[in-house]
């Protein structure tokens, strides 16, 4: 790991370095959660309720981060979670992220509401596996068109996000007054929509437009559009994990949208064990929400996640220096994971098992 020009020397410096680069409204957009941000905090707090149980003298002369994700081997068990509007964070937008991820052999997932068209993301970065995150559109033909475009340019899986029938009450984002949905063009076309900001009231009844009327049947319809594997993002219960399997999902992302949707929703790490148990060998399970350090990755993997998604830190890294910032971030996070694995006595991702963690009632000192 070399010294950097990106304004952060350690993972712990990154957030402050990004804060210096972004305007107040953009900062609120990135950081903000729903309501009182209880779920944002819960995601982090959950990691503090687990402690690691390292093993000694395990010949850690070689530590291998190689991680199989849906049949492809990546160089780390973490991936870029889909985040909207990366072009508002850095002019190179999603292409910077895609290039850094490809160079680092890290999986990346790109949002329906990217700033650049998905064809540009695929075309301006080296060929490398990456996934497309799908938001259902009001009109199924528009959903179909997005899936076909992603498949045509080589995206290797579709990740259907379930937890946005309506935008959460994003107090911090709305207070700052950034009309991001008007300020930033949608790269995938002016027809693409993101969920309604709020329902319309009719007496005691609050109505939401399509696609808020979607039921699990929509998963079958989306799956029928493509030969690509379909994953479901936004699962927090065993019951929904079972539904995802019944409807043919190959992967499940345990996620609460980084605390941006339902304030008070459980921490993802607390939801992980029951989802892993419910899914068994029927699909792969991933987690996102509050993953910040090498130790967090060890804990999530020990509890059964195949890999973890990283949301805000990628945007922080993008803000500090575009592609170089994200590249630097991957370098630091991989290094910290390798260090943590060595000291924990784990030489490979496969050796990170349930015996590595214990639940503790309070934060370890
Ligand atoms: C600014 C921002 C935009 C996001 N946009 C999307 C999106 O377009 N689609 C989606 O499925 N998730 C979106 N997410 C949620 C992330 O994919 C992920 O679930 C979350 O950020 C993980 O938590 P973390 O930020 O604590 O790592 C967004 C998150 C942030 C912070």
C-alpha cells in the first residue's frame, strides 16, 4: 500500500476526506437515511455485538482473498453496492467505479438510476463481470427494455431491488433541499422512473402508483425475460428469503437499503442468520449495510454471507478522486482484510466459518 494523493491514508480517514469534497446537499444525499436514522445506526451497532475468536499458528504465510460469487472468482469477497447518481459525486461517474472495480477484480453492481447509460458503463470500462440493479418500472415493457439492454451489453446478473415501493421519509435529504431527481439526468433515459416520493391521500386511504402494486409474481415475469441469473435485494426475513427461492432467485441480498427506506427496520447483520438458515444451499446470500472494515467482512462471512456489498464508502472514495480514489479504497480494504484474516488464523475465504465469531452483549473494548 502506497502513500496516496487522494486525501486519505487509512480507511478511517476516508469519510472525512469525502466530506471536504462534497457540498452540504450532496453530503446529505449520500449520508442521509430515513427518519431518525435509527436503522443507519443499527447496521453499524450490530457489528459491535460480535467479537472475533482468532486461532494461532495456522501458517498464514499466504492468505488468499479469492471469492467465488455466483460461479465467478473475484479477488475479494466484497462488491460495489448499487448507488444512484454517481455522476453527481464525480464527473466520471459510474465509469470511474466500473474501471476501478475491473482493475481490482472486484464485482460491481450498477443502479437503474445511474447518471451514465448502462451501455457507457459497460463500454467505457474493461470487459469484466458486473451486475445490473433493476428498479421495476410502472410499465412492464419499460422494465423489459432495461433488462434486455443490460443483457445485450454484457451485464452478468440482474439484481431486483424490492424495498422501494415508495421512497422512505428521507428527512435529511429533503431538508437540505436538493431536488436531485430533477438536478441529475437519468442516464438510462428520461422515461426511467424511481419510486414515488409519497402516496396521495384519499381520506384514510393512501394510494401509490405502479409498480407499488407488484407481488411476488413479478419475479417470475422478470426472470422469464432473461437467461441471466436473478437476485433479490432488500430481504430481511426468512419468510421473504423462502419466497425469493420459490420464485427462482439465485441470490439474496440481505439489505435495508443502508437505512434509507424503513427507519426502525432491523440491522442487516441481525437478519443474516435466519436468512442463511432459510436459504440453505438453494441460493447464495449476501449482505450490505454498515460494512466498513476488514473485521466487519470477517463477521458477516462467518455468519454465512458469501460476500458483502459496500454502499457509501464507494461514494466517499469516488468523491476523493474518481477512479484513483476508488482504486485506492479497494487497495486499503483488501489489505486490511488480508491482515485481519492472517491474525485471525484464516488463510482463505473458505476458512472463515461460524467458529470465528461469538455474540457479545456490549461492544468489545
Ligand atoms: C446515495 C445512495 C444511493 C443509493 N441508490 C441505490 C439504488 O439506486 N438502488 C439500490 O438498490 N440501492 C441503492 N442504495 C442502497 C445501496 O445499494 C446499499 O444497500 C446501501 O448503501 C448499503 O449500506 P452502506 O451505505 O451502509 O454500505 C443507495 C445507497 C446510497 C447511500
